[in-house]
C-alpha cells in the first residue's frame, strides 16, 4: 500500500515554521524604494562626514535578479570614505548556479592577496547568503560580514521570492541540507541589517542568534531600497570603520535610539 505524504519521513528543518511571508500591505510598501534613493542623495553631505575608513577592501554582492548597477550607490558611498570596493562582476544574480560561488571565492582570495588584508563582505538579500558562505569557506580572508535583508534562517516560504529563486536558479529552495547550512553563523564578525517593514523577506528570517561577534540592527526601510537607505548606509559605515581585532556591537544609545533598534535595545 503506497504511503501518503503524511506518512513520509520529513527531514526538513522544523524551527520557525510559524514565520509567514510579508503580507500584501508590506509588499505595497516596497514602493518606498525611490524615496529612499532620494533620501540618500539628500543625506550624502552628512553621510560623507562619517569617519574615514582605513582603505581595506570591500566586496559587494547584489540581490536576486539584480546586478552591480543596484549596488553602485552603496559602493560609491564607501569609496568616498576611503574604502576600496569591488562589485561582484557576474552580471545578474540568478542564484548560485554552476561556477557562481567558485568565482566568488576566487574574487575574495584575489582581493585579500592583492591588498594584503582580509576583505569585508557586504550582501543585499540573496547576495548576503553569498557573503555568509564565503566567510565560512574563507574565514582567514574575511574581515567581517554585513547583510541587508538577507533570509538566512526560517523557511524559504517565509519570503515572497522563493518561487522566483527556483525559476531563476533552477534549484529547489526546499533542500533541508542547504537550509541547515545557511543557518550556520560565519566565524567572523557578522551584522544583519533588517527591517520589520520588509515586504519581501519576513524580518525574523534575518536574525542572527546571540553570539560574541553577531548582531542585528533594525532600520526603517523597504527591502528593495535597503542598499540606498541612509540609515542602513550609516550603520554600514559604522561597522566597517572598526578595527577587526576590536570589534564591538553597534551602540544604539544617544541620538541613534530614535532611528535604530538592536538586540541590546530589545532586552
């Protein structure tokens, strides 16, 4: 007698099954992205007065279905602070197809060797998964990881993009082994910047577990505008300016308390 699906063993990771994808209202709020671009342009004089960087290399990964054009504002901002940025250079991000992650690893190694120091990895949405995986594979070549609206925990159905991921990448978003691997925290300082009004990724899918070198920073932002949001850009510059040997979690006190929430602020 054939078994029903209910009788079949299920090795899919069980935690966070109650997380739902953002609702229709939050998806409509993704229309804020052009306004976030305008806000960034208006805030650039203030943003460029942030502390100068030490010139270390930064590799930036775009989100799903996006290319390096979308990360140009972020990279230009970091260049203006003295960092040496590099785009991922693989065209549109259609998922981790054959050769994509191999090229990412080669780029990280090449940048670290060229500049004689580890590379900071920044990834937007799906690009953040690349950043995290590269840090796990190449911890000695990675200075820190910063992700923007990246779904590294929870179930794929807790995003409004999992069907698009499967269509573009040709891969299943329901691979239990892959889900477990993505949930593993990189062995380097790791920051997740997320928004509770993200219309694509359920915010709880972007929460790092507590750890001595992990943190979560909440900003008010859309998913599609996060890489241009001035609050996110400020947080990124604050994270990058730290010495790798003296990393400390983001401080939400003072004037920052009006704009940011962190793990410490929520306790």
